[in-house]
């Protein structure tokens, strides 16, 4: 007899908010009531942000709706796509939605390099097309103590890695963002060392939660959210979710990461959500969900401890931040 064991993250499947409903939310958010709510939430959206709401991308088809779902209210599309950390388009939270509005992500190629059997330059579609797209609803936690719940669309990072056949020397996976100051005006300022780079240990990259994302709310990613390809690692702080990826490298040595390189006292390689360790300039103990007034306690590993805590057995998570 086959006994199906429910995964710790599994809940009863529920559909993502229907398109018609989140368009109603768009209309609501354009009103003065939305402006008031934004103000009560700590000024998360400037008044300028109501001038030109971003449009959703092209509808994606053939999406497999999965049981990855924390069972929490979704953050409306307008807020997910208007309140962004994407320094390539500016350091303000509402800079990217304006600076990226004309960014074109077609055509797009991704270079695969390093210790693997199948290096080369892949068209975006060829890298993604062998896999069925999935929808996963994840909590998304930023180091500045704000959070979202986002219905991402993409595919397992592990599936892509297996296809590329890394060798035994591949202990880490490194990622790199597009470097193009003409198309990404934020790169004209030396706020970080460009291009943006990130990395995961191989066992982290192969964890079932790690996700390469090509869309949200059933549509292609807007430019300000990292079109056409970004990483989502839901148990880590959001800056690990590198956007607009153009290169993936398999390496034996721990790769540099942008925020650790910029501010090593504040940002470590692992960047696991740890509410017991304060950032040097603020507490991590509580977070504010976008659109809410009251804060809530921050969960270890952003609530995914059952799935990932074993990856760090024996590590001092206060030292290896």
C-alpha cells in the first residue's frame, strides 16, 4: 500500500488570487484609501508611486500549481512590483519601477561556466523550456525588516543544475547580474561593486526550496522584479535573490557576494534569516508585512527551518551570518 507523506510545507492547494481580483485591488490601491494605508505602514510607497502603476507581464501557460504555500495572504501585485530593492535601477524602493520601465529582456542569454559537463551560452528559452513551470507561494524576507508573500512562477534550481551536470569539484554555485549601465542606470553610481554577484553552497542550491523564477502572479517577471530570470531562496534574506541573471558558474571555492564584499561586518555569505542576531544598525527580531501596520515576530529561517536547518548543523549561525 502506498502511503503519501505530506511535506512540512504542504497545505491544501489553493489557487493564486484570480487575475480579476488582483485587478480590483489595483483600482482600490489607486484611491486615497490606499495612500493612507501606505502611510500607516510606514511610508512604504511614496505618493509618486501612484502616478503610473506597473503593468503585469505576459501571461504564462502550462503552470503546475504546487503545494508550496505558507497559507498566508498574498501581497498584492501592485505592491510586489512597486516596492523593490534593485540597486541597478536606483537605491530608493520605488526607483526601479520607473527606471526599469523600458528595460528589454528579450533576447536574453545565460552563460554556464566552471566545473560542469555542459558549459556554454544558452538562450534563456532553451535553459528554461525543458522544464514545466511551477507556481510556488513563498514568504520573502528583506534584511530591512519588511516582508512579502509572493506567488512566484519558475522551476527548481536543482532541476537546472542536474541538467548541466556539475562535476565533483563543484562545491558552490555562483550567479552574476547583467552589467550594462546604459540599460541599468543605477550602475553608473559606485554604490556597489558591479556587476552584482551572489552564491550558494551546492547543498543549498540543491535544496527543494531553491527556485529559479521567471514570473509572478502567473505572468512574466516585470523588469523591476528581476526579468527575465532571478533566484528565490526563501529561507534567506532577500538580497540573496539575485536578479536578471546572465551567468551561472560552478566553482570549488566560495564565491564573492556583493553585499558581503561591500559591508562584511553587516552581511555574510550565508544570509540565513536569524531573528536572534541583530543587524549592526537595526533589530531582526520583528518584521512588517508590506501593507500592514503592526509588526510580527520574525521566524528562524523565515519559517522554513524544518526544510533547511539541517544544512547548517554544527555551524555557529551568529558567526556565519
